C-alpha cells in the first residue's frame, strides 16, 4: 500500500430519475429564501421550468451563461442577483452555467444548487476559471464548491449524441489522470476505475439507444465518479495540454479532451504500470489508449486536432507553452516526445498502447 493523503470535498449529492422535484426542499434545507436560476439561451425553457417549480422562492432566470465565465457576464448576473434580492443560486446546465454560479458564489458566498446536464464534472470541484480582457485565470477555493448537486438523469436523455460522447470522454479524462496524478490514492483509484468502466460501457449503449434510461443512468453515475476524481484528485499532462490548446487556439473544450486523451495516455503508459492495469480492466482492452481512440472514432467524434481548426505550426508553439509552466506528470516532459504526441493528435493517428 502506498502512503497517501485523501481529501474528501463536502457536498450533498442526490442522484436518480425525476430528482428535480426535490429542488424546493433542498433549497429550503440550505436556508435560501430566493434563488436566481442560471442557464444558457438554449436551455432557457429548462430554467423557466425550475423557476416555476420554485414559485415564491424564485428570483427569476438569468439565461446568459456562456463559455469561459467572462467577468462582464458575471457582473450582469450579479446586478440581477442583487436587484431581485436573491440569496442563493440554482444552476442548470453544463460547465459554462455551473461556472457562472461559482462566480456568483465567489463574490457573495451564496449557497449553490447545481443540476448538471452534461458530464463535464465542474459541479464536484472547488475550481473556478474566469476570463477578463481575453485572459483566463483559474483558482481553487471552497467558496465555489456547490453545496448541493441534484443529478437528474432525465435531463441527459436529450443530450445530443455528439455532445454525449465528447462530454463523456471529458469525464473519462478526469478519472484517467486521477489514477496517476501526484494526488493519486487508493480510494480515488476505486472511483476512477469504476467511473471509466461505467462510462465506456454506457457510451456504447447510448450510441445504440440514446434514450435508454438505464444506459443514461450509468453514464451519469460514471460521470459523477469521474467528477469526484477531478475535485478531490489531481491532473497531469493531458489536462495541461487541453488548457494550452483551448487557450492558444480557441479549440472547443470537450472535443479537445476527446482527441488528446488517447495520446496523452499513450505518452504516460510506460511510466504508470498500475494505472494501466486498472485501465485494462475498465476498458476491457489490452490497449486502453487504442480503446479510447476507437470509442471516439466509432461514435463519430473528431479524432484529429486539425479537424478542429488547429494550424500545423501550432504544434511547436503548444510544446513551448506546455514546457514553460508544466504540471506534475509521471513521465518527464521531453520536447521531442511531446512534439510527437501532438503531431499524432493533430493528424489523428491511432495509438497502439
Ligand atoms: P457547456 O456548459 O459549455 O455546454 C455547451 C452547450 O450545451 C451549452 O449551450 C449548453 O446549454 C448545452 N447543453 C448542456 N446540456 C445540455 C443538454 N442536456 N441538452 C442539450 N443541450 C445542452 O459545456 P460543458 O462541456 O459542460 O462545459 C465546458 C466548460 O466547463 C468549459 O469552459 C470548462 O472549462 C468548464 N469546466 C470547468 C470545470 C471546473 O472544475 N471548474 C470542470 C469541467 C469543465
């Protein structure tokens, strides 16, 4: 048994079908009198439905959440929050909407209830990224950790197939890196392995039957486990590369994670034998990086960064930025090997590890 430190983040988690009905009670438990409901324009109807469910306890709906948590949007939401006398937030959506709720909590300490509708996992973390004048800064503080998370599988039944796959791969990436991050520990490894196994199997079932409630339930449960890995564990090269690529070339979040993961894992494989054993069990394959690549490709996701619009000469730039301020990684970062990793991810070469 390795020596380890385990950090459990406090959160109340409710999981199931139709769990949204519990929102008014959960809000009352937190002592919130009036909650501002947050969402994005495409999910406005879901936001309105929550406001209707809350009745007197609703401070209305703010539907302008957007990617990267721009400070201007947070300020506009803050104005509505204060004007309407809100003392809590309810966020329904993916990482972008949850990010706005966290930004309000950072400024007000208001309690948050989150109803996640993607698999990205922000709801279980104390991490917040914010963008001001084009620059994204990230911080970790318990002030932004949502108090209550209501996972309602019903919202995910309509998650479009392409988002289901890439968002699921985004979740899997959290768990893969938790297996070999500096903060890895046996408890998180249990969650990581089960989270990956549940998601890999469920993503295949959901592809065949997008509205299958049991497959959707397994996928969301797996995503929760992966989210705990992100919140309580650590990350490594894969997440670093995705942050560099997202920030430097404005590449989409979940799609970038989907493409990079098999290659980052192939890079680290020789340095993480125990993680590879767990990943062979979780994916049911002797070559887990290949299995993850195939899962993405067979499901119709882009597997080459060039197909997301990354220029070829960006490879060298991405290597430089990665090496300027690297994260912990189990295998030392070598410029030439990183260049080869990114070239494979750029061109969509199938890894054989
Ligand atoms: P997203 O929140 O940007 O959502 C993408 C789009 O899909 C939005 O228009 C959203 O309204 C829509 N959508 C969401 N759920 C839907 C559903 N069930 N049906 C139909 N449409 C739906 O995407 P995301 O991948 O969840 O989040 C990405 C963002 O979250 C990134 O900015 C990333 O940095 C951040 N993130 C933060 C953390 C953290 O710990 N702070 C963790 C993971 C992701």
